[in-house]
C-alpha cells in the first residue's frame, strides 16, 4: 500500500516550494498527466526546540492541489475499443487479474467482482446496467492493483443487506471495498445500499464525476489516507458519517479535499470528518448532521456551504498531534443553523481566523474557541446582525481583531501535550506546517 505521510519538519530550516504540473506515464497506453485543480504557495518553516512555527499563513498544510487529480482521473467517458465485457451471474465470483478496461453488466445475487492484479496494474471497471445484491460480501472487492477506476455509464445499483464476512483478518465491510487507490467517475448513476459502509479505500478515494446515491449504516465514503473530490453529484442519506478520512493507527494522515461538485449529506454523527485537514475550495454543499465539518485544521476558500447541526456546525478539534486546531475562512459562503441547547456554530480547540467570504450563523453560541481569534476581512453575521468581531460565547470573552482575545484553554491547552506539542500557538496563531504527502504517480 502506498502510504501517504504528512511530515513535520523538526530539525532544519526549509523552504517548501509549490510543485508545477507534474506528469507521469502509466503502463500501456494509459497516460496520467497531473491536472492543476488549485494553487499552492511557498512557505518557510523553521524549527525551534523540536517544534515548528511558520510566518506564512497562505499555504494549506499537507495538500498540494497541483497533484491531486490526473488526466485519467478526470476522464468521464472511457475508450472501450479494447474493453473486455463481463456478465454478472448469481453466486459467481468474477476475478480480474490483469490491467485493462472491463465492462460489467447484468443482474445477480451474491456475486463479487474481485480485482487481484499486479502492483503496477491500473484496472478500470465500467458499470453499465449492473445490479448486484449480496448478503454478506462486497459487490466489488479490490485485493491488489496500483489503482482501480469505477466508472458509471448508466444506472447501476449495488447492495449488501447482512453482516459482512471478514477475509481473514481484513474486515471487508463496504459494498465497494478496496485495499488500493480508488477513483469514482463517469456519466451515470450508482446507487449503493449497505448495512455497514458504502465505499471504502485503505489508501485514497477520489470522486471526479458521475452521480452517487448512498444509503448506509456506517460511513458512506471512507478512506485511510485521503478523500479527494473534484466534481460529481453525491447524495448521502441515513448514514453515521458522510465522508470519513482516518487511520486509527496514524494521526498524521487522513484528510479531505473538496474542489467542486454537489454534496448533500444527512448523517447521524458527522457530515465530513478527517483526522488532519479539511480544505474546501468550491462546491455546493448541504449538510444535516450532529456535526457538519470536523478536523484538526479546516480551511474554507470557496463554495456555498449550508450546515444544519445539533452539536457543532464546524468543529476544529485536536485530533492530530501534528497541528494546532484552526478554522480559517478566506472565501465562499457558509450558513450555519444550530439546534437548541449546548451547541456552537464554530467551535475550535485552538484558533479561528476569518479573512474573507461570508459566514452567517444562527444559534445561541456562534463562536467558541480556546486559543485566539482574528478578523481580517469578509462578512460575519450572528443571528441576523452583521459584526466585525468574533465573539467567544463560552466565557463571554472578546474575540476581537488581529488575534486579540487569546486565552488559556480551561479544558487542556491544545498542543501542550503529546508528540510535536508546544506551549504557544506559533506566530500569529498558525498551526505547525507539514510537507506535502508523498503522492505516488
């Protein structure tokens, strides 16, 4: 598995310069040219007594948007000239052990498409009127490959209704379960119904097109390393978490990037949840959940985001030891409507920084933070009234502008314990910086 690590620089003074548009050649006739989705800027990081501070507030930790999506990731209509056509049948396992494009059709019960190809193989599964319903095993199970594409060309449906049966020590607990990188794209619609998770990848999971409709009891989209969305329509209902990026054994990984598309998520717990970072550059997002957005560092650069929550609308929680909790808004429109009770529109275990965009919060507690708050631009609306301050509802302390209003965390100062911890929040309240993930071609 190609593990992506977000590295902390602890011993040297380094300059991280944004990569250009990288390109790589895949095996066979498949060319994966990296396509720029966003912009990155250089940052300077320096080490002091084993901790990291930074003076550049314009770089987002860990995500190089130049390298997120390849040309093939973004192609929605594959060339089927040399494709192999396969039919699903009741009780049959379809094994794919070589690189290529495979068109899957048919109606079947208790049928699994199993990909077990070489470590350098790129496999594309094209779903064309495919309908599979299983009792206890994934409809698509990726055991080995370099990367697998699941491309929809028409309306297809996949469902698992019972308790998933493990594969040895591996809990294969999703309708589409992959041990390798997984890309969802196409021009059709895929409906997934699950008694546990919808789509799960133990590496990265990307969505670049098509329509996904997921109803499940676990997480709709789950990945260890990253969930990256460029486009597409995603409708998630009656799940526990909508998007969930986490590795229980490694708090340096697990991030979510959203650069476009339409997402409608109804969740019992979190609409989108990541261990390290969540970055939203664009998209039409509508969340109804206990918590709308949760990660250690959350940055909103654009998009229209509507959140209805019963706990926290946005929660910058101290989930990774590598970063100080931060919510930062630079653009876009965020509307948060909070339920009654002990709820917060924006809750940060660390800091809040608003530089642009419009954030409109309705609720008893609009902001709650344990570190510092900065208002540098944009529009803040609290319960219908425009303001240029970031109030701190928990103790009534002023948020103020320019970082005025920092106070000790009465529940345990973030970053004060554990690996990479420090007693202050760094220059201007900035979280420590990590290098871009080691992203394979």
